[in-house]
């Protein structure tokens, strides 16, 4: 016996499902991602931090939306454009750019810049000798990575909290310090801007020390730390700067610069100026 169709049997035909957003667009494209190697290798982050012990972070390639963020007048005026941009390209949304160490942030910025505009970065630099300005091109692939290090000669060690410990040479105090994050860098920049109109405009080192020191001889009170910093002997200050330089992971891009005006030669480090993400400005 032959089967009857639905119309013959009196069944009501089902209406077709409305087109979804995916069927309306013939172009299905997801921005690619990449894993950026972290100069810190996860060192310097406290236990429980998303990057503690991790050697890479996943970020998206730059998109038109990212260019909108970087070009936003409101965000630029507030100094938030790059921060919002970095938050937008991080794949793990539980992680904020402000929580990332400065050296790791720079590695992310370089990788993002390459994905958006290529490895050649042309900018204007001034000759350190004669001051003459000229256009110069950096190859962002030509980077040097310095990892975080401990140092026996400096009595520099690392503790279980991701912080670093050293003994100051003159005061003989045991000092614990942390590595600075994007949040710390932003705070210090705003503080410097605020102090630029006061007599405290030259407090660059002491402000940074107050931000990075966690404890002195076990004392964590800010009043105690600030008092020590304000009275820190120069020998202790130089020692702390040396320790921080050893402990801080970094990524740099340098090229041999030869001035066309005075023939001065020098290894020039890439400047993270405004046109790093706005090459056409």
C-alpha cells in the first residue's frame, strides 16, 4: 500500500524556522588568536593568579573594533585607550590587563602590533647626540627577552608569594618587594602628572619604591615603609634598583641607529610612543 503525503492525510505542514543570524550572513569569520610567550614565565605572580607559573598568554589578532577603541577620543583623553584595547584582546576574560606585569604587557603589545600592522614599525626618533629628528624603522621581530633572575651576589631570592627578598647593604634590613603591574604603572604615571606642578615632581625613585616594597623587617605598614623610603641611604637605594632590574622580566626591541646629520651611532630602543598603534598619524 502506498503512503499518503501529509496534505492527503490532513496534517498541517510545519512552518520553516526563521533564519538565524548565522544563516543571514554568508561570511563566518572568527578572529585568529596566538599564544604570546611571557618574559616572566609566570614568575612574580602570586599563587592563584591566572598567570602564575604560566609561560604564555592567548590573545586575539587586532580587529576593526580594536582600532575603534584605540581611536576613541574619550578613552584617549582619559588615558584608557591602550588599557581597554589590551582587555579586549585577552582571550581569558577573567584576567585584566592591569593585573599583568609590565614586561609581559610589553610582550603582548608588540605581538598585537605585529598582528595588526606588521613587524616593521616606522617612527620618528631624535639623535641622542645632535637632536636632529628623522624617520627610523624598527623590526619588531628583532626582540630581546630578559627573564626574571635571582642573584647570589645581590642576596636576591624569591619567596613562595611570587615576591623577591634581599638584604639591604647599609641598613642591613631584610626587604621584600614585588614586581610592578599595569595598575602600578598607571598609578605612578598619574602621580607623576599630579606632582608635575608641585615641588615633589622629582620623587620618581621614592614613589616607585613605596609602590613596590611589600615589607621591611617584617613590617607591612605603609607608614613604616614610607618612612624608610624617605630616609633610605643612597647605597640601599642603588642596591634596590639593581635587584629590581635583575628580578624584572622584560622584552626590548633595539636597532643600530646612524644619524644622517652627524653620523652618531647608537643602539636605539623602540619607543612606545603614541604612533605605536597609530602609524598613520
